[in-house]
C-alpha cells in the first residue's frame, strides 16, 4: 500500500453530498445511522479542503449547485420526506374539492401533520427549517393568505421570486431541498471558521482513510500531512514549535515499507529527531486506522514526560492517552467502543499489557507497537522482557505493525531477521558534533582516519596556580569556563559522590560574575528546592546553585531532579555534573559535553554508552556546533582509541541470561496464555525469537529441543506447570498462572507464596508493618546494609504487637540488640529476612510521616534511595495484589493490598492523592494547587491555565497547559471507564434464553 501525490482543484469550500453506500450523510441523526460507530472527528460536518484522487482532480460544487442531486432524502433514510409526501398527497386530495383543477397550490396546513412528533435529533439546519415553516404558517393563517409555507430567500436587488409556469407545481420535497440550500448559505450562530476547521479535520481523516485503502503503490506523497489532517500540523507548531520536518524524517515517513505497514527499524544518532517520526505514525494509526497503539519507553520518567506531552494531542484529536508505569495501569485495559487508546508504558508494564490483551483476545485491536531504545534488547533481564513482548505480538497478531528506534548497531541484520523488518539508517544530526579527547593539557581531535585516532588540535589556555593544579589536575575548571555561563555544559562523572564533589570544587574557583548571572531566578530555584524538601535543602546545592551549577543523579528526589532539569533547560543553571543515567533519560542537550573519565563506577565505558553521552552535545536551533571532550589518563589511551573509533557493538538476545531465567518465564507465560500446549508448539514459537536467530553463537553444542525440554522440567519441578501423562499436553498450575499474571520473578515466586501463606497465620491488622514487610521488594535486599544502632533504636519504638510480628518473620529483638552491641550471634538467623525488615521499617516510617528527607536522615540513607525504595515497593505491591487475586486462599489480601498500593504510590496526605494522579504533579506542586483551591481532579480539569499561572508561584504557561491537559485526559479516562461499565450493565446478554 502506498499513498499517492494527487492533483487537487478547489473551487469553493462547501458541503458536498456523499454516496450513501460510502458514508452516511453527516446530517443523519446519530440514532439513525447504520454501520460502525465513527469518531467525533469523522462525524463532524464534512467540508472539503483537499481531496485525493488517482486519476483526475476533483472539482467542488459552488453554492448554487444542486447539493442533493438524485437524493430522495436529506437524511440517510426517508423519514422526513416520506411524511412530507404523504401530507402533500392528502392535502391535494382535500384541496381538489375546494380549488379549480388548474390551481395546484398547497395550503399551509399540510405541515400540521408533522407537528405531532418533534425532531429532537435533527441537525440545526433542519430544525431551523421546521421553525421557520411553523412561524410562517402561523403568520399566513393570521393574514388569511394563500401561500406556501416554505421560506424563500429574496434576490439581492429586492425582486420577488420568479413566477412558475402556469400549471407547474413545486413539490414540498423540492422546496425542502431549496430551503436547505438557503439555510446552508445563511449566517449561523456557530463560527463559520470553527465549522470549517472541524470539517477540514473530518474530511482529511476520511480522505486519508480512503487513500490508505485505494491508492496505488507507486505514489510517494500521503496528503495534507503524511496522511493526517492539517490540524495535526497546526498542533505540532502550537504545542512543539515544529514548523517543518527534516529531510530524513520526510524520507522515512514516505518509505514503501512504512506505507505498506511493514515492520521497520530505524537508526540515527542521539538528538536526530527519531521520536517525532514515531509519533506521526502513532497518530496515523489512531486517527485513520482507528486502532490502539503501544509506545514502550525504558524509564518511568520518560513515560510520564511523554504522557504530559501527548495529552494535549489526545484532547484535540479525540483519543485516550493512558499511563502504564510503576503501579499505574489496568489489566486488561478498558475496552472503548468510540475511542482509540495510546498506551505509554515501561518495558515491564508493556509485557503485562500485551499478556492481558492476548488473554482477552484483543491483541488484534493493537495496530502499532513502537519501541524506543530497541538496542536495549541486549540489556540483561529487561532486554529479555522486550524480546518476549515483541515475539508474542508477532506470533499472535499478524496485523500489528512494529516500529523500533535504535542506536546504530553492528548486527542490525539479526534484529531485522527477528522482527521481519526493513531498516533505515541515517547519520543526520541537526547540529554538527565535534569529538575531542584531552590528555594532560593538550586537546586532540578524534579522527578515525588517523593512525592513532587522535590529531593535535590545541593547548589549553588557562593559568593554574600550584594549589589549583593539585585540586583540579584534569583541568575541569578550564574546560567548563570556556563555555559557561553564556552556553550550557554537561559534565559526566563516574560516581554519584564524584558528581557532588566536582560541582562543589568548580564553584570554589568561579568568579563573582557568575553569582550575578540570572541571580533572581536562581533565588526562586533555591526556594522551590527548599519547599520540595519541606524546609530542607541539600547543602551542596545551597552552595552551587547561586553559581548556576548543580549535580544530577539518582540520589536526588524526583522533585529535585525535575526542578534542576527545568532550571537547566531554561538557562538558569548552566552546568550540570551528572552520572551516565542522565544520557539515557530525559533529553537535556548542551553546547559542550565533558566526560570526566572513561569509566562508569569501575567499569570501562561501552561504545554505546559513550555515543549516548556525547550525543547530548549540540542544541538544535541554538548552537551551530556541539563539542564533546573525553578526559584521559595515559594508562587509558589505548583502550580509549577502541572506544572512540571502533565500530558499534552488537546486540544479543538475553533470554538465556542468568541461567535462562528469561526463557523460563517465556515458556511459562506461553503455556499459561494457551499460546502453546505442546513441545512442538513451543519450538515453533521460539523459532520467531532473536535467540533462535543467534542460536549458533549463543548456544553452541545445544539444540533448541534440549533447551525447551530443560525449561519444561524446571517449571514442572517448581510446580508451575503439569504434563499430561497420556497426551503430553502442557498445562499451567494455579501458582504458575498467578506467577506470570503478576509478573513475579520466577526466583521469588515460591518464596512469595510461602511468605504470604505464613503471613495469613498471624496477620497483624492494627498496623501497616506486616503488610509493608510482605511487599518489600526482594531485589533490593542485597543493596541494604543495616546500621545496627539505628535498627535497634527504631525497633524499640515499635509496639509490642509489631515486635512480636517481627519475631514471627525471623527477626527477634534479641538478635538486633546483640548486633547493635557489637556481639557475635551464634544462632543462625536468615539475614535476608533481617535486611528486608530493615527496609520495611524505612517504608513504615514513610507511611507515617510522608517526609522523605526526615526518614532518609533518620536511617542515614540517601533521599534518592529512599524514594527509589518507595517506588519499587508500590510497583511490587501491585504485583503481589495481582498474585493474590489469582489464588483463592489469599482472598484477605485483595482489599488490604489495593489500599496499600495506593498509599505507597503517592505517600502523601490523603487530600493530595487526587492531584498527584496527574502526570507531572509532584508533592510540592500538589500542595500549592491545594492551597490555591484546586482540590480535586475535576478542579484541575476545568482550570484556566492563565489563572493557574497567576495563582501558583513560578508556574510557567507551558507547564500549566500540560497539567490541565493531563487532568482533562485523566477525567475523560475515568468517565469513559465508568460509561463502559454502564453500557455493559445495560446491554442485554447475548446468551439470553429465548421462548
């Protein structure tokens, strides 16, 4: 399928009839229309601005043309005109008795018969006609005149209507058509501009839908805006400031494989504009094909950012935007009859979502899956989840298109084979990138053509005192002061602590001029940071922010990170010292990017990590060039040559990662979802995985059958599946079903079942501590090293019942007291349970106080780790809830865990929770909104963004627009879910017994 460039002639914008076998007339009342329900965009008044045709241009009618032609009804049916014809015949029979034969004039009374039934569902133009008819008939009877009741619009020069030839009669049907034509030309109470805009959108969508079905494959152009209404282009400019697309984006969107809906992988450097292409394809799927879409992103912060950014498009173009991250998301999603949905999900949530769609036989409704950072297929357990998700989509649905955005890879052909996809690669960058390395005090160009990869560029021109040389041997101050404060700079450091130390060190040697640069705005930022910490402010940021410098890593709370990112984007901060996670997350470009060291912690950088970091250099529309500088020590010189000049790394399947844990999970879910039920079917499915494509490289000496048989044996041993002794068919057990539906790691499934079973025996209900312990994530236990004195101090604050509960799970007071006293404990104690109880106490304190700062200080943990723990606990609590829902014996946990999930998700006072459901509204902002009178989701959804900016201090108009749009989308989503329940409740059952 392709979209052709089609000739268009426009004579005049007007309403145009549609053949009934193609589309119902837009004047047809909703209840009288047949066929599938169309979107409001498709149902609006259809006025043509442009149209596609294969052979010749389509000409538009002028206002004087007959709009109705051989229509026998202005409605899709004959209800109105049939009544008129019947009334006309009756009146003529009655009038024949009173009038001479040659006078065939109708009385006003013929329309009286139509007054019995009001046309409540008629369009405005027909209601207007009816009202005019009735009013004129009334005047006619008062004046005792013998006139027709059809209103007549006089000529411009005041002449009356032309006389009809003697004996001629105009039927009421003709008069109705004539009147409708007049009404269409008459001024309307509705803005004509607004009507035209709405009609243009509706028409272009329908034209695109027709084109997608009819145009030939050799036509390159799509229409108004790549098969989308021009309103989308207007929104791109209004909301994003995008006026035109890059050449590569236009080329990519016009590829034959894209037009034919084949799978596609496209690879470009960072900041090349990959996401915009994906968003246009998503919008085309939602609006033109009326199919749902799934957008998979690697991090929660990116999901929330994308939800905020696309909510306004959803409101304007009438589709739903649903967030699937953390504890958010409904499985299966609400089934919507009249709207399409865009699901924006993290990797893990996307897998659960696809599973739920397969189980409910709704995967065919998913028209498009877009995967950002597709190269993460090679990233451990998360890569295995991506592979499972895409393999299931391809196997179960033959109509779902997959689009992957990837960094440049050395073995992209393997991914193409796996996804049966085309590949598009381009080296485009909106801003030229110049790569350098620094060795001693010399800067070298990175040039792969050179024998040593490096070519001399210049010497550093910065005078260092002996003291400065000792403190800053890598000349970081010299490198950053070449660009700040006039331009922005990112400085990547190997560790979190190094980020803070380097930021503080730089500020010691900056001139006082830096303090005066945007001084007032930096004061506002400091106040906001203090407010976000409930009066507490990080001592490092307190010193560095006045100089326009800050650090950015996972040790900050999400509110601090957001404030720092916004300040950097607006230019209030000019330098960020950060870890490598910033390069993989939100897009924060800089004029210069400096890599403090070629290491992440103690691991040497990978080529892909290096490219991701240096890719942040150069801000489109601001800088003409971007620079990256890698600081090297002499010992790292040879390894650095490989890093900056070697070809890109390859991407390999991770289903066999960690002793084949990914493959085990895949086999369990395939059996549970009834996708496969035999060894042969399992092998058939696995032949569609990346693992099978790379089998000879990854599994030397083993056959696929052996690997499958081993998985089945392990799952059988864990009592997650059963094998029928006669038919050899595979069936999932209740525990197995609970495990895959809750997305519980197979390593922890058995432990979780035992913990919940033991918890039921003596469940403590007068405190949250026992429930919190049960949902404390197992995977964070190894990161916890308890401070025994703090542990003992907090333990003694527990009630007697809580201490008994702790002893019941294997953590008695005597053990904690001895460890705090530094004594050796001979009696064996499960250290995993001890560490888990320590983390549970942190979460328990958070639930009681809802203050991350005070809790992190009390337990001597970084506030970032405490918030990460909270987020992980809320997500795991949601998993445990789904686990309990599948196992009847755990029914008491269902109601208890539902409320705990909600509390852990937000961990604020109850009145702020509705506001924090809105994407991008964090605790400090929720407090501001609540204090200003915006206390509910409905308040926010109906708020005026301008009024919000006035009422809330330091709230920008763009932020206000996003908050209001997100709130409206959330209200619409909740209302639609309730409406679906109502419709389902009122609908007669399909299996209703018949007499």
